[in-house]
């Protein structure tokens, strides 16, 4: 198979099957107009039509570049001519002066999720590819991420009731552009992809140097797959440890500290994260460093309490850790209130 061979319907169907889209009757696709997202929209249309699945495309105009509105209209014209329902979503209001790409990404997902909710669509497909996966690995490595971060972008995750899927993570950028060519569709090149002030652009030159030394994207992708397997195994055993050491109720969760202490550090962190998420679900869990500090604090004899990830964590004189929502008054947690009130005063986590 050549690097520029277009994806076949069988390639794409297998990628979707691996993610398990279930019995979805509606699927949305985010389309910027670039080669990756255009290929995804075209492949999804071919996949959805014979299965009776309704496809709807969304393009976000961040209003950060004057030409972006014309590009969005171009995408609209191309997709509607092919029979794909398409809406343009605009990011209104003041724009950030710093961290522009990060803020734009947050705004994009917010607009996409809300659009899916309006149209009662439960599945949203986005077009990150293999190179995006590798660039994310390097960026997370630079920021000191642990195993979960280094294992890469997840193929699927849920946020606000919407399942976000990424079926193209195993395919190269070159193959996706070859797919557009195979469909006879021209894509738009985003000028920010060539702007040297962005870290992702700098990393691409770095990746070329590594590939010349033998660390090719294919080899690194296999390594990321091994890390993802290790993450899956740890999550499996953490779920078992959670079931053994944590009980939940209407007011929060109780952690049996003595049972919890018997597990390895990584499992301790994961169990703590699962308990926090069970009490106060968040779009993203608390970061590694914060969770690790909380783990260490819980092992201290003088632990008084702290807040983390929307929760207040306290320990009573029976050595039971209680976790409750931070905005719930302590009187709603009978164990903490009645047995040792001073110990529920939080030690603020500032990092």
C-alpha cells in the first residue's frame, strides 16, 4: 500500500466498527474545509447513505481571519451540492489576545456540541489523523504528561451527552488528501498550518528529522498503541479497586483508606480520580500533578481536608475519607458533620 493510496469504503467501515457507533440514526461531522475533514465528510456520506443514517455537517467560522467566512461558504456549497445538510456556526464576541489556538478549540467544541444538542444528534465525528496523534504526543510529553496523556487522543469520548468519535486517527494526512482527490474534491489549506509561531508547526519539522533517523510516524504510532493498551489495563484494574474501596451514596462517596493504601500509587490516583468523577462529573479529570498531591495528602497523618475537581475531601476519626460536592454544605454529609467537624475544613489546592 502506498502512502498516498486513498481510503477505501472497507478501510473506513472497519475504523468505525472499531469505535462502535452503535445504532446511531444521526451523525454529525465537523468540517473545516481542510483535507482531513473533507475526506471524513465524504467517507461518512458514503457510509451513512446505505445504512439509513442521517448525516449533518457543521463548519465553525471563528472569525479570526477575514477569508474564513468565504471558506465556510465554499464548504457549504461543496457539501450541499453532494446532498449533505450543512450549517455554518460562528464564534461571536471578543477574541483572545493570547493562547489563540487553545481558546479557538474550546469555542469550536462548545459550538459543535450545542449544535448537536439542538438537532438531537448524539454522535459527532471529528477528523484528527495519525500525524495529529503524534503531534499531540510530543506536546503532552513537553508538558510532562503521564501515561494517560502520552497514550494519545482517544478514539471516542463523551461530553455533555455527545459521543465525539475520531475514526481517522490510524490514517495519514497524505492518504486523506488522496481520498479527497479520489472524490474529485479540492480542500482548503489553512495558513496557520504554516505559521512558525505555533508549536504544532514547529513539531512537524522535528518529526521529519526523527523520521530520517528511523523514528517514522508508523513506528511511533505503534508505540502509542502499546501505551493505549497499558492504559486500558490500568483502567480495568482501577475499576476493580474502586468497587472494593469506594462506596457511593446520595451525599457523595466514602473511600476506605486502609484498602486504598494497599494498591500501587498509579491505582491509588486512578481510584481517587474515579471517586471525584462519580461525585462531581467534569468534562476532563483533574490533572496528574493535582491528583498526585491529593494522593500524598491523604496519606499524611495530619490530613485535614482539601478541595479538588469540584469536590471537598475530608477524613473523619474512623479513618474514612468522605468526598462531597464542593458546593454542598457539610451538614449534608452526616459522617463528617457528626464525627469530626474540624476535619472537613478544606485545604485549598492552588496549583
